[in-house]
C-alpha cells in the first residue's frame, strides 16, 4: 500500500524502472476505482482510468503523465488515504 500523498511520486518512480509493456496499477482501499499506467515506449505511456469515469489517455510523455496523474488523483481518489499498488509484468 502507498499513501495518497506519495501517489504521483511513486507512480513516476516506478514507471521509469519498469520494462516496456509492463503496467502499474493503483486501486482504492475498497478496490472500486483504479488508475493503470502502461509503458509503451521509453518515455511514452498510456493511462486508463476506471472508476468514477472511464477514460483512456494515450501517448503521454513524462511531463504530461505527471499532470494527468495529479488530475486523476483529485478526481478518482478524493477521500482516499491509502492505495493498493501493483506492478503487472508481461510474459516474455
């Protein structure tokens, strides 16, 4: 689990270190809302929001990713204190 205050920092730290096509998933404590980040190329990411709204943000660079994550933090996790955090590795 990760604190909501560390959500953006942990997400950015993790996506820099995962392999291409791997994903990072964040869910609320109740697991009813989630944000998933997929690394599609070096410095290029897709973000899917599944919760309050369902939306997909495609081909985001690191700068845009940070802005999008801050936006999603306020929108998807407004009252959350802790988030479940999982790295999903692709089979090779």
